[in-house]
């Protein structure tokens, strides 16, 4: 769950149909849930990481059924989620693998994932630029593929 904007609280989940859903609440209003991706992109219950990429952009990462890291994002005031778009090669990690994401500096957002080779990988983006990585930051077989971060 993350603060999407001053008055919007947001959570993401993957349903039994493999679609990503956003659950949100504006101020003290009611909770709402809507799909924001096509069905079948992700394994049911896939892990999702969320972080503020910029002051105006909330981003989410999840590993799809094809083993690629997929990115989705929403810009404050639009209410429209974009993506998911693949940010890595296919078969990079187990579908639904654990992924962690955080703001590293004022302009850099960073994510960690254990790939199918068992190495811990880092992905990063500066501002609203293109995502970089995933690049290994540990030796292969460091951890089980898709392990928790």
C-alpha cells in the first residue's frame, strides 16, 4: 500500500484471473477496486512492489507469467494506470517472484529481485527515464530463484 497523492491511498493486488487490480480510497470516501491490466499477465497472487518514482508518479513492479519484470505507473491527478510493460528479458525470474522497491535518492528508484540464476539483481530508474538492469550484484546461486528480499 502507498500514498498515491495527498488524498489518495492505494493498494495493488493480482486476482485469480491474473490481472492487476488497484484498490484505492480518496479522502474519507469508500474503497474502490478496479482492474488495471489485461487478464493472464501475472500468476494469481503475484508479488507487487510499489514506490513513489517521483513526487507525481507512483510505480509498481511485478514479475509476469513470462518471467519478465513488468512496470506499471500512475501520474497524480490522472487516475489512469499505465502498463504493464516488460522491463527485463523474459524468463528472467520465476513468475510472481518476490521484488522489493524503494526510493534510493531524490531522483533514483531502485528494485531488487533474485533471478532464475540465483543471483540478486538490481534495477533502477532516474526520474521518469528508462529503467536500467536488472544487473547482478551477487554471484549466481546466491539465493533460491525468486527468493524474498
